[in-house]
C-alpha cells in the first residue's frame, strides 16, 4: 500500500479565498519511508499572506514572488500522489484547500474515502489528548526541537514518524509477508499490525561447542557472580 504523508501552508484559513503557498509530502510504501519526497513553494497570485499565517510559517509575499502558480505545479503534485492514499493531520483543512485549487483548474476533487486523517486517528487512540503534532511528537519520543516554524515538508516528515508509531510501525519488520509479486507487505487488522509466526525449518546450530560451554562455565565459577554483575549490570 502506497501512502503520501503531506502538509500544506496557506495564505490564510479560508479555502474559498486563500491559497496554498507550500506543499510537502513523504512517500510510504507499506508503512515504510521510501525516501521519495515532494516539496514545492507556490505563488498565490494576488492573494497576500495574512499576518496571522505569516506568524505561523514565516513565508513572505516577497519570497513567493518568483515561484510558480498552482496551475503550473498541479501536474507534478497529482503525479506524485497518483494511486496513493492521502494522509494529513486535520485532513479536512488540507483537503479543503487542495480541492479548492483543483476546482479552480476544472480538475475533479479528491474524495475523502482516499484520505486518512491522523488527527482523527490520534483522537481515537488517545482520547484524553492533547493530539497536536507537537504533542504527539512528545508522546512518541520524536525529536522536533528543530521545528521553530511550521513548514510543509518538515511537518510531513514529523507526521510520517508519528503515523508509523500510531499504527505500530516499529513492529513492522516482524510483520512482513510476501505478496504475489514478491514484494514485502504488512498484515494489518484495525490499527494494529499482526505479526505472523513462522516455523523454523530446522533448529539453529549452537553457537558454542560443548568444550567452549565447559570452559565458559569454569570461567564463570572462577570469576564469581560479583564480577559478572559488575560488567553487565542488573
């Protein structure tokens, strides 16, 4: 399964009037980062960045003057997202802006059935909250100390780590199966990853010979338990 963890920055909060000025995305394949990313700054035309939005992301009108308008990057965006599930934190906000931009170009909207909202997922998993991206980074021990301003690509990278944690992705390597095409896949149920147990075809060979085991036992007896604990701790 292919997913794009993405985020947008905008000139303001009204998707009917305001415009997307930055989009960032991180590709996951079966919940593993592939290393492919998308990052584009976008000229909003005549729409100016609202001061409140500027305080959040720090993207100025002057910086955006030489960037391409959405119409010129729409194909690049749709190509990157093609066939993937869209994943965002508070996805209704981002998808409202994405679909408003598509509508201006006469393009069909993205149905919410192809979208995962990580905020909704977090609220189900942690009903007592808080569930902001920063709060989830703290909850899962993800370092976001370098995040002084919101940025679409940085927030996407952090959200990808959070999302993988929320769905149990650190267990993923133990839950890999093989699809018909030979690629590795994950086996999932609800939000938990099932770890299928396989039967080893033959037992592993012992790491030590009998002589080595006897020599080790003699060494332990000679050194005493105190020396062993001093090295390895409790």
